[in-house]
């Protein structure tokens, strides 16, 4: 599971060492950045074993959270707009619901 852009010597293959964007790459079968990962995305999704969760919606939420996270992590001084806060809250709720 080495989706990351990290240098080979920093790749551990452990889930906890993935970068946020790697989660999207590992689950999005429609992404074109890394075709080999897109081909394996179906198996990755099945492995999550969340049949009640809509994959397209989940991946879309992951992409939105990634965008917001990158904005915060790269020190954007502007406060988060209300729609970003709603998206984060909605995704957190979705995660809580699917993990029950």
C-alpha cells in the first residue's frame, strides 16, 4: 500500500503512515493520477466492509476534507467559510454513523 509521494526510503507500507491524499487514491476507482491504484480501488473499498456507505459520496467528502485540510496545513490566514465547516461536520457525522 505505497500510494504516497514520499521518497522510497520513507515508505513503510503502514496505513498510519499514509498521507491524506493517499486515502483518496486508494479508494477512488475513477482517479487517473495512479492507474494501478485505481484498478485496486474496488478491492480496497470492499475491504472496508461498509455496504451501507455510498462510495462516490464518501470519496467526494474525502476530497473536500483534503482540500480544506491542505488549506489549513499550509497556513492560510483566512478563516474557514461556513460551507467548509459544514462539509467537515457532515463528513465527521458520516464517519461516526458508518463506524457504529
